[in-house]
């Protein structure tokens, strides 16, 4: 079954339920969302690209969305056309979605429109590091081009991608981002998750570690903090609507 097939959402959701280590990794990422949203104004939070996730079980009241209907998805909409009123949201969160957006600029404009002043956009995305630039190319079928411009030709829901797109926009081209999207302020870019995703297996490979071992390996990763610029597989980018 292709990842673009809407039925794949159900398959991935079942895997999240049956893989304790992967489930705990998702919960750790959801806690990162909660931490990054502290200090944002009061108001509703929207998740873009909810897919097989279960953020609604962790963050009560979150509005879950995706481009295809699925259990647990409250509203069907695209990232390029967020069907919410202007200045109506306190936060937007997304997990491994930004690198699938064919027009990241259009999304950033839409997200800015619907957020309250001081509202936050938090995304967890692949990190472009010496280790993971090689691992993503070796194990992921998604395109990996760190020299690309922003965006790409639209296509399948998951098959259309450029893995390092968040790094391109917010790190490599930060000056361009700040020039073209001056209504945003980058609060932080934090690299993390060196080996946990490999141990979890993701949605393509069998996990290598039991769920009970997650805290142990997470503790080891904390000790790797100084090396994360070299070995991190993910990064959390937090933006704030400045004006």
C-alpha cells in the first residue's frame, strides 16, 4: 500500500498503538509541543497534518486536521488554506509535516494570518546533520536535497517531500526568511533525537527496543546534548507571530 493511500493512515495508527517505543517517542514529541507553547496567548491550538497521531489524547481541546479524513481528525483542510478566522488561534503545531509542503511560503502566510499576536507555530522536523543527512538518504524513500530552493512540485500527500526543507528555510536561508516573512520571529531551533527514531523503527521498519527501555535511551540522549549539531535526527522550530 502506498503511503499516499488514505488507508495508510489507519495502518500507521494501528502501528502507533502496537509499538510501545514508537508510542512513547510520539508522546515525548507532544510534550515538546506543550513546552514550546508555554507563554503563548490563551486560545485554541490547531494541529496541521494530524494523520495517524493522537495529540488530541494528550492536549485536550486541540483541533486536529489533515488533508484526508481519518479517525481522530476533527477537520479536513490543507496547510495552504487554513479554514479558520483571522487572529483566532493561540498556536499551530505540526509533526513531520513542513517538509511535505510544496509551497512553504504560502503556509507561513496562512499560519500568520490565523494566529493571534504572540501566537506560536511549533514544528518538529528532520534535522540536517552530518549523521542524519546520510541516514535519511539511506533509509527514507523521500527526496533529500539540501541545495534545493523552497518548495517543490505538488504531488502525493506523503510522497511529495524534501526532507531538509525546514533546515533550508529556517537555518540555511534564515536571512531570507526574516526578510520575506518579517511578521515572524524565530524563538528557537533545538536539535534532538539522535537514535530514538532508529530504535523505534518508525512506520517502515521493525522497532529494535522494547517500550520499557525508552526512558533509559532518552536519558542517554540527554548526555549527547553537546553533540546534537552532529548527530540529531530532528529539530523543533518555534516561531512567534510578532505583528
